[in-house]
């Protein structure tokens, strides 16, 4: 049987490394914190800490090293973490720049900030909900565009890159994943087409930035 693994998850598994890893908002809205568990699996000798404000879910999963808390006020000393993961978090908060600043505060020099977030330039999203939408302001169109009801906005990649560079981070990996191709069976959907310009047109923006 074919076992589908999201290209976004594969990208996280490949790029998240470090002796001390902090995963902010690790629980998410899914039935299981699959991305967090994948990070732990790929880093068996590391200290992996998950932090989330949803107390009920943190206590429910009982994952070692997980704590209840806010990514805006991390209970961690400055320059203490090798890698910070913000996986599908920025689109849920209005003051996302503040979250980036707090993440950078706890990062060590040469530490990595890993960010994934929906890409508003994703070809399918852009065509269906903006360019070819007869009434883009239609409530149904807007609801479908944003997907989850708690998605506040989608941050376009250039604004995100500018924010990262202003925080003294150097983007080392910039790509997108989950390129959506309509009308193709699930087996061939979201292929890993890792060549330009298709690496700019995927559903998720994926960035690895290093603290200078």
C-alpha cells in the first residue's frame, strides 16, 4: 500500500537538526503532533522541547520535554537553543514579528530558525482564489482560501525574508513544498519537484535562516 508523506513534513525531517531543539506551537490542530514526533525521531540524541499554549493537548499527549507556555514569552535564557521550529504558526497570530523576535532571542549564534507557513503565491491558491475568482470578496471564496478558521493571514515570502534579515538572520534555504496539481490522482499529487521556478509555487513556504 502506498503511504503518503507530505513534502512539507519531509522537508522538516531533513532540515531540523541540533543538540537542543525548540518546537513552538508543536501540538497544532491535528489529531497527533506528527511534525513534532518526526523531528524527535530524526534527532534521537537531542533535547527536543515542545511548547504550546493549549494546555489540554500538551497534557494529553504527555510527550517528554513538552511544556505549556507562550511562544511570545519563552521560559528560556538567551542564546540557549540550537534550532527553533515555527511550523505553521505565523499565519495564526497577528503580531508575528514579535514571535520571530522572541525566537531569535533564544537562538545561539549560528543557530537555525525553521519556518513553514502557507504560501500566498502557491500556484493553485493564487489562480483559484484570486486571479480566476469572479468575486474574490465572496465569503465562500475567502473561507476556502484561508482554510482553517483561525488562519488570520498569509505572509508573502518577500515580507518574511525581509523580517528575518532585519533580525540579523541569514536565509540559508528558501523553497516551497506541496505543489498542488489539480485533477491528478492522489498518488501523484504534491510531487517533490525540486527545481526552479516550481520551488517558488508550492503550497507552503519553507525557510531555514541562520543567526549571524
